[in-house]
C-alpha cells in the first residue's frame, strides 16, 4: 500500500470492493471498477469513505481521461481477459507519466502447470517470462516480484480446479 500513499488510484476488477477500501486508507482517492454490477452494488453498500468511489466499467474501455491516475491496480484480472493487450493499452493510457501499475496474476510455473486453464474463467495463465515480455510492450520499466503461495495455496487451487 506504500505505492498508493497520497496517490490517485484506479483499482481495475475490484470485485466486492474490499481491496479498494484498504487502498483508500492510504490513497488520496480510489476508484474501484468492475464489470459485475452486483459486485459494484455490494461495494457501494459495504465500503464507504469520502475518498472511495465505485462504478461499473469495462477493463477494455476505461471511462477516464488519459493520464488520470498515479497508480493502477489490476489484481488477478489479466488471466480473465481474452485480450490482455487491450487492457494494458488502456492502463498505459490512463496512467500519469511516471505512474505505477501494480498487477498480479497466477504464476503457471509455481504450480507446475497442474492447473493451467482448468479454471474456465481463465483465458490465459502466464509464466514469468511471458508476462514480462507482454508488459515490456507497454511499460519502459518492468519489475516482477513474486507472490508465493505455500501448501494451502496449492490445496485451494486444486479444489478450485476440481469444481469445473
């Protein structure tokens, strides 16, 4: 959350709003967007702060002026998108010069490919080099950091994959 302190933040794919509400504790302003109207309705009802806003929007057509945000968060979204390039183009467009994209996605290597595309809502799961190459097409500076799940994470992924 340090990246967001004192910044204007866009949270793409905010879901029920929980993460956006956490970001709003540090940021000057947070706008959470999701294409699920029910999730946005829940977020509006559950999380309220003077610097926190929610709206229904499409990750491919962000309804904001160019260079509107210091930080864009896209957590666990890109794997759900058929056209990740279009999403990254839009993020690049709405980020201020020198802005930061914080993006997370499942690491296919971490699970040995065991769950790759077994979750029907995932169009593509990346290995680190694929993600890095994709991001470098839009951003001059790219740093990959790891979120490493342990045994519990693998069990959760195994259970999730078994549901489909």
